[in-house]
C-alpha cells in the first residue's frame, strides 16, 4: 500500500492486470479504514468519465464502522496509463479481473466477512452483471446502485435500431469515434470552478468527457441486453435515482436539481430485472451522482442508505429469497 493522491488516511495499491491489445493494464484500489477494526467493508465502483474522489462518501461508511474501498477501473483515473484509450473496454466483463482481485483483497487478505458493493452509473451496470455472474461464490452481500446506467438516454429509435447499427460497426472498428457530443452541463453542475462545490481532477474527469468509441457502445448495448433478459442477484439491492431528468444541452439552474446524464424512468423501469429483493428510492432534487447533490438531498440519500443497510446488509434474507 502507498499513500493515495487524496492524502492521509487514504492509501492505494496498484493491481497488475497483465496486458491487453493496447499494452500493460492496471487497476487501483483505494482504501480508508474505520476507526475500529471491523469485518464489514464496502467497495465503491465509479461511472464513465469518472474516478473516486468523493471523500465524504468514504467518511459516511467509515463513521458507521465499515472499512471503505474504491476501485479505479482499468483506463480510468489513477489507473489510466499514457498508451491507453481513456475509459475504453471491449466488453464489461473486461472489468471482472479487477473486481475479483479487489474482492479477494478485501475478503481473504484483509479479513472482511461482509461486503457491500456500491456502484454508480456505468459502475452500477458493471457491478450488477458481476454480482449476478459471481452469485454462486457468495462474494456480494448487498448492492447499492446510485443512478445505474441501465439504458441509453435517447429516443427509442436511437436506443434500439441506431444503437444496434453502431454496435455492428464497433465489432469491426472498436476504436472508431462515434459523433456523440456529450453535454458539459453535468460537469458544470459539479465542479467548484464552474457552478458546483466539488474539486476533482479535470484531466481524469473532464467537463466534456472523453470521445465515445463504437466498441464501448457495443459493450454497453450487450450489457443492457443481458439486464433486460433478467438477472438473479441473490442479495438485497438498493437502487436510488433522482425524481427527474434534465433534457437541455445548455446551462439552466434546474440542471442542478435533476439527473443531467440519464433518463431516470429507464433506471426505474429495469430495476425489477436485477433480482427478487430490490428497493427503489427516488430523490427530489437529486443529481446524477446522488452523493454529489446539494446538502439537503445528500442528507436524505445518506439517511435512506443508512436505514437500508441497517435493515438488510449483513442480515440473512428469508429462505425463499436467499435461494433465488
């Protein structure tokens, strides 16, 4: 373990993942321990054009006696190497090796017997599939999904026929840039130098994002198809999102009170496909990353999360749900 860029008490360790078609690959596991020794841990996984910087989220968990871990996935944030295409993958299962390694470190090496996984946006989609595919291993005891990326935020024609056509291109030319102009409205609502309150590295999380590649869109589309077919995540799931979405491409004050990235109705629509024990909570005034919303909404989010954790995580489910 080495000191993390966030400073003490955060530490980080590099996970060597070998090589892919672009060269060497790594992931980075950041950690912060609770004040007292504990067998409970949470693993946070960020979204697209993102990395872990939300220290107040870590403090929420450590204040409640949970050791906190966050994974910067390959080609994101701390793990992005100079020769790599930022945030790119060919398949969301590409991320399973670092998730498996992080879980092994948390459980086997650091001795935790309870693991809550907290996934945001694309991280919520990735961790949902991973929790489903690893369900027989008993790795994940609970799943908190913060505005998970369950569908493209576009009209039906774009989400289905156009996305399918782009996916076909992605299989033959995965690194081809797709001319999707990402709005900077969400970034403006967050960053302290814009209209927000959060300081983070704009080289790792730029306001306009990184170019979207055809192969990445294909990977996301295939993951969405798996979700729509139905998953069987056995543990309790808390899915949270905003009450509304912001549709504009230019700044408006309402953007600070809504999800400016995804269509929240899509999130809610596909929630039942995750498993048999899903709790859905929506927050009036919530941003895409609910934990970066205004102070009053953040407090509501943390109160609901605290209540859900106390009710479900670490407690055995009824027999009919535990064997689902």
